[in-house]
């Protein structure tokens, strides 16, 4: 079975405002962040849609990271656009505009060459679209993500997707919203009962916690003094996590722990620059060196 | 220099209500939780005050843990009393009553035999009282705690105490309130500039993070499925942390990391029962075995 990853998710143009700098119409989108991050670990194909305004430089950047774009549709409309602003604390984000544009009517279609992908990542898409993609493929392992909007609007369909996947990555707010339980342990057990045996909960600056069968593994975030732009950190995390699982081709306890650590490492790299600026600049040695530093920090 | 600890802090009677059980007038107080926890690591003397209603069984329990009570005044009034309630989520606590009683007019006086203590822990007391105790002793190392009330009401005096101690333990809310900065890294640098070179920030279910000189060390909480009563967890944490520092008699990186881990281990034990029920029942093997499990979990 191939260790290649198929990632379905959004590709966007982001305007991100921080008190220190504004980045205008830079490459963004959860699918983008995931793919660029995962491409350091495994071969990645992206399934998504862009408009006619999508800069060729962005297309080229993704290709140069070795990301297969056969599954990316080019439409005549406008690319998804997201405009947001962080205040000095980098915690709360004020959203100025979310224009789904061509992403709203995206009808995902998996090219035959990608239907035999080993690892499928169902990024933030409406649950019905996630299900359609899932049913088009015969993957070895499926990991999904979701967002508050789909939990609120499409809960029943979302739970159906959860029942059919192997794992889910979501943040603590989403977990509590989906499960209506305050304890993350109880949320994880609830999701496992729905059908996903691997549950990874992202906690931003507090790191992440992984549940698999009876196994519970918490990790703090990789300690970083300086944040440039937190956009995409959760998706870069998921890319590192799933990328390491795919390249390791097993689900042993050691692999899961290391995957979570690589996820935190990639999330930390992500926030050190706007867009995927830092993520595309990384060498294998940069990633390995930070992973080993993290290992050393946690050795008590 | 002696590795004994002198802990100044509150001794109280707690009524704690949870959806599952109510514990009435059980042994509580930050000084109590700290001392019982630290007594597993070093010899501890407690400096505090109780009223004439303080049950002799509680006094005996502290003595049986080997805690020296020479510095505990017995007054004719009522012991400090705290009545609080947790809802199903165990996050928010509703306070029904905080009666300081004899603690309000507590005039701490360090008996001559305790003035040469090696390790001094200044628990939650008004800054002027912390300062008075500090000036009565010649300790090798001083760690302090504080609460929101003193940050709001006695900030100048509190900052003076911070300038005279070696380290401080406080929670994330207190750190942000004291420093008026959202980033915990920035808070730590701010506190270090005030004078405390060791800064430990407690984050409840998210663990803790330690700053010492240029060294940053984050740890997740020890993973626990079931919570009985979160009261005292932060004080039990501080007891395990300081207890290990005292018994190790050094401030090396390895010692600091292990101290933080012992702190998290003791905090996790604490919340498994009401009052100090679990903490007094522990054997050295229980503590060591959980510490080693924690070490193994974090080995990636």
C-alpha cells in the first residue's frame, strides 16, 4: 500500500493583519497549510479549487514543494478569500471577511489515479463532501478535521463521517461543542464511541493530546518566544502528524507519540512567519533538529 | 545548609460540594496542601494559625505526616473557613463563603529554631507578612506564591517581595494580571526583570511551564481520567516541586525538570480525593511509580 497522502481542503488567499505587519492576499487555506507541512514527510496530492485570480507564483510554489495538483480544479470565479486581524495578544482573531467564492460550490472529484491513495485527509469541507470523497477512495487510513460551523449546522452528517473514519483532529473548542462535555477525556471517549478510534485534540499554546484505544498521550506546545502569525498552525500540525504516520506505515505507540511531536514541531514552525513562508523554507535537517531538541526538552 | 522547608500559609476548614459528594469542614488551606505534599520529599515546618475549633484529628494527621507544627499558633477564634461548589465540569468554582477568621489578623512570627531553614516557601499571605517572614530568616532559597486579591490590592508591596525572592509559583491568570501581558513568555521575562529568576506558571489541566535564566521547560498535566476534587492541586504541585528542589539541594536543569514533573505528579494525586485524603495515603513507591510512568509517557 502506498504511503502517499491525498488531502482535500481549502486553498485561499489570506489578508492577515497583525500589530506589526499586514500580509495581503498571501497563500492560505487549511488544505494549503496541511499539504505544505505534510510534503516534508510523504508525497502529497491536493484536492481543492482555485479561481482565475489565483497567482501563478502560488501554484508554482506548491509544485516546487512536490505537491501534486492534478486534483485542484481551476474555476472561472474568485479564489476563497479570508481577511482577519490579530491584536497584540495573538489570541483572539477578528474576522473582517470570509468569502468562500469558488469553494462554496466546490464539487470534489477524485481523479482515478488518486483513488488508491494510502492515506486520506478529509480537511475542512462540508460533511456531505467529505463523505463523497471517502466513498470514492479505498484508503488504508482516513483522518478528518472539521470546524465549528459544520458541528452547528450539519451535526448528524458529521457524526456519520466520524463513524467511517479512523481518526479525527480537532481543537478543544470543537471537541467540547461536538460532544457537549467539558472534559477532553470524556470528549475523546465520546468520539471513539462514534467510531473514530484515534482522537487528537489540539489546544493551541497548550499543545495537544492524543487518544488511541486505551492510550492517552499529552504533549505541551514546542516552546516559542516569538509569534509572527498563528494562522494555519493547526493545519500545519495535522500535516506533520499525518505525514509522519504515513511515512512510518504503522500505528504503534511510539509512532503515534512521535507523530504528535512532529505535529507540534510543524505547528511551531508555521507561526514563525506569515503564510507558508517558514514551512517552505525548511530543510529535513531543520525539522529533525527541532524534533530532537523537543525530545531532549521532554526527557525528564 | 539544611534541606528542610519552612512553609508559611493558610490552614483552613473546607466545605467542598461537587455533584457527586459534599465534604464538610475537611482539612484544607494552601499551607496544608503544600506541607502534606512536600513532606513526602523533605522535612517540613508549617507557619500558620488555627482557631479553637480546629479538630485535634487534623492536628494529629499533620503530625503523623512528620510536619513540625511549632510555628502554628492556636488562637481563641475560629479557623479560616472556605465553602465552595463545583459544577459538573469541575472548571468553574462557585464560592459560597470565605471566612478568614483568625487568619485575617495572623501575625506570623518565626520561632528561632526555624530561622535557619534552608528552603522558605512564602504561601498566600499579604505581601507585608511575606516580607516580614523573609526578613526573619536567612534561607538558601525562597519560593513565593500569591493570589489575585494581593495583585489587585497590594501590587507595589507584592513587587517588592518578588524582587527579594529566588522564585515564584503562580497560575496563568495571576501571571497575566500581574504583568499585564497575554504571552506567558513575556510574563516570565517581566517577573524575572522584577527579580525572581525562577518563574513557574501553573496552567491547571494544561500542565505547567518553568522559566529559569534562558531555560524554558513546558510539561503537560499528568493525564488523569477522573477528578474527585480539584481543591489544593496547585498547592500540592508547589509542594512536590519545592520538595524535590530541597531534597536535591541544587538548581541544575535536570533537577528543575524533575521537580516540575514531581509537582505535576503530586497535583494529579491531590485531585483524586477530597482534602488531603489521597496525599496522606501515598507511599514513596506510589510517587516514584507515577513519576516513572510520566517519564515514560513523555519519552518520544
